[in-house]
C-alpha cells in the first residue's frame, strides 16, 4: 500500500499530493501540513494501492473548481430528471 498526503485548496480548486511508502513518514508530513495550513485548505491522509485508485475513489481532491461545478450541475440535472 502507498500513503498519500493530499492538500486541497477549496478557494483555488486545486490539490497537490505527496506520496509515501512508509506510514510514519506520511504521518509526519500530515502533521507538518496540518500545522501550517490555512482555514480554506483541507489536508488528508489516504492509503491506496495506487494514485489512479485514489483518483477514482476520491476524485474531488483531483478536480479543479470548474470540473467540480460541472459535475455538480450534471448530478443535479440527473436527480431532477
């Protein structure tokens, strides 16, 4: 398993990630990023087989604001139909 520390800036609609093979290093990075984060930035730790799997299961952390808006509009239309 691979560990990913993801920082998602809700204002900018952008995410960046760090990848680790060791849990302890990932936890240290998480703590460091959490301590320095702004209120509009989410910092999360995931464990996944690959970055592709993480993109599939937690796609919003890898979408920009425009993509999220388009997805919400599409989902809203689908629910109202």
